[in-house]
C-alpha cells in the first residue's frame, strides 16, 4: 500500500522536496505558512493545499516537514499533533538543534506516531548553536535507532524514536524520494 504523504514548509528546500515526492507518486497534500505558496504548488501538481497543519495531518500517513527555525518546528508539531493518524510517521527535515528534535519527539510521544529527525542540510552534523556538541556525540534518547550507514551524507543523522525496522525502512524510502534519489533495494 502506498502511503499518503503530506509536506509542510515550501521554502527554497521544501518546494523541491515536495516536487520530488510528487514525481514519486506519493504527495497528496501541502501546507505552508504563506498560503499562496501551498495553493500555487497544489494547483501545479493537482494535489490539495490544506488550511492548517492539522488538516494535512488528518489526511496523511506520513508528514514531512522542512521549516526555517527551531520554534517553527515545535509550532508545527503542536498544530498537527491532535489530528495525526495513529501509526503515522512525522519526518522533520529542518536543520535545527538536536534538543529541538528531542522536544518534538517528546511532544508526539503520546500520539501513537513515529518521529524521524532527518535534517536535510550539512547542519545535520552539528547543532545550530555554535557552542553545542555535534549531534553524533550527543547521547541518543532511549530506543533511538541510528541509521548512519544506510543513508547518504545529508541524512546521516536520521533517528527514529521508538520505531521498528520495517517502519524505519519505509520512512527512509520516502525520504529518499523527497530528495529525488532512486529507491534502494
């Protein structure tokens, strides 16, 4: 079964990632803080532009986000959390601090969903704060699965919190599609 994927954050990186998911036949809905961006892309691709992150979450099995700042990540998480489908996957590709990713996972913990911290930029190796430790040196949360050997450099810090291998593999395939990479077998 092909999952319904939604994308949040249609800035310079997110727009291209959303188009890649559409080319892979996965994208069903988009949302952006500036509604005109999501409406234009939805019309171009023949998909739905939702009014809120919660509307998008209610429609999709997998939500990929790529927003500009730590506070934005947490705002989006809080907005969509009540509407998330059970067993859905939230993959955040924003380049934010490791503590922000941990907080996002904590906020979603009671919603029966999986959370992936999957920063799309070179920032995946270090936190945005210059004095922070590199992510790969920060202690992993309990039940975190690091998949450093599975993915290219841009996604080497992916973490799946409380996830299993099958769901992680499915999410990684979706992230490959978002980045326009061919599916791995």
